């Protein structure tokens, strides 16, 4: 799992956003979905949202996100089950994933497939900013290496 990284130059972020501006936010909490969606929209993303992993997979039939932010504990399909399915599919296997979870959930020890993890219960916007810098910086570097 990626830890907090340094700031990404705005040119890198702009380049990444011009490549893919759709973010998928998956959380059963309406307040968390609203907070995360608003944060991402303010940074230029077009945001789609779902209340659980099963709903997110349905959305993937019509959208190709460049970023996925998911809760871990949700009804119908958990974040862990969603990540398993995302990594199995060639079209979503390399999409950066940010986990959002409660501090007491203990997900960190078992979930290593996400690119970044943030906690719901402390400064969500500050953590999202760090996560975007780290994850989009990695995605931009991977894209540039492939050119």
C-alpha cells in the first residue's frame, strides 16, 4: 500500500486529469459520498457514485473511471470484494484505488491491493488531498513511462 507521498506538480495533475477525469466514489454513507464527490468535483473530476460494490460494477458498464474511491464495509458487496473484481478485469486492473475506512476497521493489515488508504474519522479533505497527490503522481509517472 502506498503511504503519504510528496506533492505532485500541478502540470502532472493537469496532464492526468486531461487523460481521464471520471472518478467513481463507492460508499454506503450519503454524507461520505457527498463529501468525497464535492472534493473531487472541486478539483476537476466528473464524479459517478454508488452505494455498494455491486452498484459500482453496474456503473462500470457505462463509465471508465480514472480513479476509484471506495469504502470497505458496505452491504451487498464490500470494498474488498469490489477491489477483487476490479483487479480481475483488464479494463480496471490498473485504475488507482483509494480506500476510505474507519480507523477501527483493521483493513490495513489485510488489504494491500489499494494505492492509498484514508480514514473517515480524521480530516477527510486533508487526507484526500494527500491521496490524490500520491496516487495521481504514480499514475502520471506510469503513463509517462509507457509513452
